[in-house]
């Protein structure tokens, strides 16, 4: 029986779909009998548990918030993480209730930024067993970015300026700190020059512009890694782009073993 490639779905014609031209559907791989462990499962190290508080923009007793390592195409991309090594379905009632409060609080903080119309909240969890929720800000007026493909557009759009990005991080951290916890993100320093040097280009600017941004879709935690047998012996492990920030203050809950599922 001859395999017939599936037709391209209708959503490729949506205005929000970021690509055009001739497209074809990939061949679907056969299912594996046993899925490989995620980060924080089995003998794989958990990067969230090992990260220090200084890697986050805000830390609290049981929750932490971190950003990408540099600006991306969206006004703001943040990740909410539990301090305890738990996945979504493992949360006790207290943390489950707090997750709802923290989700609403962080959504409001991001939506308060200038130029933000909506905040998309996502949870995938295929790369890490440590609970992490994604918050993606859609720019106001960019109707083509509405809906499902916002995380793809984050890879396509030119990154926002670093000064605006740092200012946004500081505003969100300060908003969260109004309800407790500790803000760690600081606003950008004022850049000034003596009159005689106003025409000089700032050092490092061109190099920074050339640096490729790490976006949501490129974050290593959400990209399944090949099985160990398929990796060359001399290959180095993939760098973890979704590396979380540190734990919070002294009342952190003890780490519990992740569930096998």
C-alpha cells in the first residue's frame, strides 16, 4: 500500500501563519517504545534546581520568574517556575492554588507594559520535569501575531532593544515585588557621553546586533534531544537555553522526586 503524504492543513492559509510558498508535511516517525527522560528525570540533572536566585528577575518563597538571556522579537517572554522540583500534576493543593494566583499576577504585570495587547500563557514540559510556565507578550496592533503561532513569530521578528528589554524586566519585577518576594532585575543604566564624543559610536553595539537571539521556540528545554545511542561519542551535550534562575529565600520547599510520567 503506497503511502500518500498528508495534505497541507488549512491553517497554513491563516493570516497569522508565518510562512508562505510551497510547503509539505514531514514524514511522521514511528513511535518509540520508551520515551527518554526529561531534564530532572532519572539520572538527568535538573537545571532549575541548580540555578541560583541571581539568574531570575524575581524570587519568592515558593516561586521564581526568569527571562531569556537576551532580548527576542516579542516585548516580553518570561517563565514562572516552582522552587520545589515538581511537575504540574504533582503540585500539592497549596502550590496548585498559588499557581493560579501567580499566573494571574504575572499576566497582569506583563500586560501593564507599554505596547502589550495580550499575554499568552503556555505550558509544554517536554524538555524538563521541573514545572515551568511560559508567558509571551503580543505587541499591541500586531493583529497578524494573534493566536497559535506567537512563539514562532518570536524567532522571526527582530529583537527589541536591550535597554527597552531591561526596563520591561525591571517593571515586571517591581510589580511582582509589590505583593512580596524580591526583585532582582534592574533598569538599564543611563548612557551618557561627553559633548566631544557624542558622534562616536558606542563600543560593542554592532557586535551585539549581529548576535542571534534565543527565542521561545529555540529554547533547548523544549526541543527533544536525540537518544544517547544516536549521539557521536565526542559530541558535547546541547547547551540548555532554558536554564532557570536561582531558588528563592530560606523557606524553599524540599525537593521531591519527579514523577515518572
